[in-house]
């Protein structure tokens, strides 16, 4: 019986400890929810940044490909232009038959 009285005296102390731990537990749960929201927001921001990086990379790759194509076309034109755009004059003189009195060279 004496042990029972001691336990009864400690009961309010234990109840207070339980209430205190319950409040702390709820506080930790709220902090956890806040951290989860922050992680979710950071994940969304990270996805946006990754998308932006991929788009910029694709844009740069396209620009590089266009530049390379332009250079290749320029090289192709330079290689073809002596044959296609410049025509040698015809230096062949008509044959003279001597009937006009001229003397062949």
C-alpha cells in the first residue's frame, strides 16, 4: 500500500511529462510538415531549372549545328565556285582559210 501512495504522488508529475512530450511531438510534426513543404518547393524549382538548362543546351546545340552547316556550305561553295561561277573566255580564234589575203601567224 505504501508503494501505491508513492505511485499516486508521482502520477501528476508523469501526466505533466506526458503532456509536455505530446506538445513537443506535435511541434516536431509541424516542423516536419514545414520541411516537407520546403522540400517540395525546392524540388519544383529544381525541375524548372533543369528544364531551363536542357532548353538552353538544346538551343546552343542548334546554333552550333547551324553555324557548322553554314561553314560547310561556305566551304562547298568555295570549292565549287572556281568551276561554276567563273568561265574562262574562249581564246580560240576562228580558223583562217587564207582567202581573205591574211597570213597565218
